[in-house]
């Protein structure tokens, strides 16, 4: 193996003991001491059922949610919470794609101008900005659509536009919170793979959150399994799928429908089984 192939990849994100709480009088802990790294060229997936804390982790590392405890460092610098004032240029290297593109696209602006905002963020960091038409084409949309407004597109098309805008910023870290849920089933895997390939080519990293475990299995290098605000299992995706160690991971993967000719539906876990998930020691590779 060459020295170049063996050289370690730089760390893009270092998250240590993240704690996120909501409310003041009786605060709810949504994220409980979660730690992980993302390296350049790597896709790390967060999976788990609704309410497990995945989106809170994503918002915390992007600086949208304030941390109660812990630290998040982006390329060696602390991630500071978003303010009304313009964000430091270097932190525009973190871009986020939300589940609902309608909340992030300005309905009064043409999409070409909104994608150009991403290119401007790249130029502010000394990188080359790209033509919005190029990014539309790369996410499978007509480049001539740059003059149209968001309401002229379907939900899935708007999500592609949001992805194009984020990628136009040439991020070092792409945080994708359920980015393919608005897409039709036939294109979900291809768009997710496109996101992975583009960030990998740029030497960036991606935190990818999805309920679609089949897509996660195909695109993620490592997978973190969350339940009740904690990471219960983490490891290489191939290992987690082939040999899940934590009972919650086994239950989660066992719920993926697979044709067996019998039409069986996995049984819902009992209260006792759920209680055991939190007491079983985490499995972290």
C-alpha cells in the first residue's frame, strides 16, 4: 500500500459529549452525551426511530440548536450558534439540507439566485463558484429552470433545488436531515448516492439522516444507531448490518420488510424489550 493511500484522512467534524435540552422548567434531554467524528470523504449515517434525537444532533452540529453541554468543532474551530448577524465565512463550509425544502427556499426569489447564494458563500472562502445551471443539471433538473420560482416545482424538485444550493457552497460538511423523504422512491437512492459522491469528490464529509435503512446501507461508510437521545451502536455500515450487536439495532434492522413469501410483519417490541435497550451497554467500534 502506498504512503498516500495509507495516510489518515483529516477530521471535518469532531463532536464530543453533545447534550441538547428543550424547555426550562422541566427540561427534556433530546441528545444525551453523543460523540462521533466525520472525516473528509466520509458519509456517516444517523438512524433510529422518530424522536430518537437524530435531528437534534444534526441541528446542533450545524449551529442551529444551542448545546447544553459538549463541543462541536468544524475543521478545528468551534461551531458557534447561528445569530441574526452574518455567519463567519469559514462556518459557511457547513451546509444543511432540511427535510422540508419549503422552509428553506425563499418563495419570492428565482431559484437561480438562491443557488447563486451558495456559490457566493464558496467564493467568500476563496473557492471557485459554479454556475447555478450546472448544479441544476447535476441534480437532474433542467438548467433553464433558473428563472423559475419555487412554487412552480413539485416537492421532490424543490428538494433537489435545496440540495443544489447547498452543494454550490462547496461545503466541507454537508448535514442532510431526511433529504430524500420528499423524493419518489425510484430516485431516492440515486439522489442520495449523488450527494455522497459529490461531497466525497470535494474531500468533504456528510452527516446523513434517513428512515430509509436500505439507502443508508448503500451509501454510508459508518452508521450510528440512536435511541432515546443516545448512540447505542456505532461502527462500519457493513459490520452493523451483517452483525448487529445491540438488541435495539437487531430490532431496527429486523423491521425492514423483506420478501419471504409469507407476508409477515415484524411484531412490535414489548415494553420490557424497549426498557432493556437503554440498560444494555452501547456497542461502539
